């Protein structure tokens, strides 16, 4: 933390003359004329912390500091509450002041200072009071935290302006980590209400793997139409491998919250803690935010994503494929999905399995998880469930899509020039209200080259004479 970090204590509402600052170290009077209480109930107190005190929050009006904070300790969690919950209360023990008339406290500070409070304490962040744009500061930097004594801070997701978040993300601007925490928390509340099998009606545009290729996702919205004008179903694998997984999943979550009946998100095998730790998302979060907290927020939210969608009671949509343990979609409904994707079992099969034209039945997958399955398996599953088609993603298609088994199964792939080197086309599948299917094929967005140069450096751009791209089949 820089030495110039400024904290502003702002007391709103009418503050009694005998208001005092309460801390575990004792009560300190707020002196008039010295950053204390002024007529009209407004108090401003500015003070600075040197870098060596970045974990010690000084009490206004006192030289006392609290010990360093350590995340995850119950004892220190109480410390966090005491530090952030600056209680301004009337000194009189006979006061009958009501909760609603108590003064509010606003603490304006560098978010890193109270970073360790996350998990022990929920913070209320109001983007409308963020000064980062006005002061041209790097985001995330300064946010407005509100506390109504004597209660602990409560996160108010309603304070988040989703339209503003979406606008920022379309400009490829990162959201503050506190805002990411808010949208992930709200997304979990929303996704928790969804079944493992979500039924939707066409028309809908179905999107396959994106893998952090943010500008190609923006291209999809240009081709298929913006939200909420178009209904979208995303089949998973939003992160890893691409350079902008954070921006990609942030935008999708904001769109889901803003238009919950227009945007549907299925879980893919990359919406997993284990996979994202190895294939880019974890590293990207740490690089862009300075720590892994945002990765934790998103991966916790991944546990709430649904496993499948049925369109018009006719088209079964899943990320990977079928499972030898699942014959009816009713068996999918009873899976406990609110967890990390297991290494085996029906939940793993749904996100990992692939069709295999050389086999009729199930066989162990060379991926190391899930199964391969053939025409007979597909035919039987559709007959048992009175459906006509299976729609999935999960596999790179050089032409952007693939149709198998006498038009009973389709694969849609939506990451063109996968990993910025494979040279493949991509597609989205438009399903009309009558159930007709049309693959809309597109190429990589032109913005990719400039932004890839920016991210990777010119020395990583010279691919001339290099080996042919190797497709990472196993993931």
C-alpha cells in the first residue's frame, strides 16, 4: 500500500454533541474543529498510513493501532469487525436513540487494506461512490464502505449497478474485486433455485466453448444479437486458455443477473477448481488482481451452475455427453451438483464424455474422465426421454460444428482460432421457435491480434516456422 492512502471518516445524519468513537482500546472523543463533529452532523478525518502499517488500521484521534490481521482466524475475525465497525454512539447510557436514526459511517480506503476482512465480514460496496474514475486511479482502488452501528456490515448486492458493470466489461475494464464478490454471491442465490435440468423455450441461440476468448464472445453478440434481444444458452467452458477469462466470466455472470430469463449458463469441465488451477484461470486472476480471491469467488459460484438444459422438451443440452449411470433425465435431477466436479460418476460424465463414431456403446474415455459413447447409446437415450436431439460442446471442430448419428447429436464450438493458433472456424446454433436448427459460422474477431500482442509481448508473436498447433484433446 502506498504512503498516500487516505482514509475519510464521514458521519452522516445528525450526530449528538457527545458522540464518541468506540474501539476495543477505549473511547476517544472526536474533537470539534480537528476533523471531528461539526455543526450539522458531518465529520471528516484524514490520516495516512505508511507502508509498514498496511495491516494496522489506525484509530482516528488516537495513535493506537490494532495487531496485524490474519485471514481465517475466528479471533482475528472479531478484530476485523472491531476495526471496521467504528461505532459512533451517544455517550449517555440512558439514550433511547433508534437504530434507524443512528449515524452512518463511511470508510473510504484502499481495498487492499481491508482485504483480509473478506470471509470474516461482508462489505457493502456502492459503485456510485467509487472515486477511481474521477481521480483516474487504477481499478480496484477506492471504494465506499458503509456501516450502520452497532451491527456488522452487511453486503447489499442491490448497491451494484449491473448496467454500469456490463458497460465497463464491454470496454474490457476489470470490475473491482469487491464487486466480483457481490455478483458471484448474488449469482449463487439465483442459480441455487435452478434445477439440474432447466427447461426453456425456443427461440434461443446456443453457444459452445468460449475459453476466455473475450473478443470472440463479443463477436457472438454482434452476430446473434445483443442481450436481452436474443435468448442465449451457453454450454460451459467459459474460462482457461484464452487471455481474458476474467472479463469473459464477469460479463456472463452480470448478464445472467441482469437478464436471468434470457441468459442460461451450463457447467463445463473447466468450471472446476482443479482444472482452472492448471490451465490459466487461476494464474490470470492472480495476475490481474494481485491475489487469488477473485478465483475463489468464481470457482465457488461454479458449484451452483446447472448441469443441463432442455429446449422445447425436444433438445437435450449438456456440456460433454451421456453417462452409463443415466438413462432418464429424472436421474440427472437428483444429482448433488453443489460441489467440485468429482473425478468419476454421473456428474463427471455429463461434463467430460464425448461421442465416438467407431463405437456403438460406452467405453472409457482417453481423456481420463468420462466415457465415449456411440450411436446406439444416443438412440436409446432419446427414445427413453422422448426427445429428438442431443446438443453439446466440449470438442474442437475445425469447421465450427459437427453433426453425427443421422442428425441425432450436434457439437457446437464457439472459440475461433482456438488458443489463437489452431485456425479453426467457430459457430453458434440458432434454434427457432419451431425447433429448426441453423449453425451460424464465424471467424476470429480482428481485435484478438492487437490485444494478444499487448498481453503476450512481441517476442511471443513470431510463430513463423514453428511447429503445427497441437490440439489438447484431453481437456
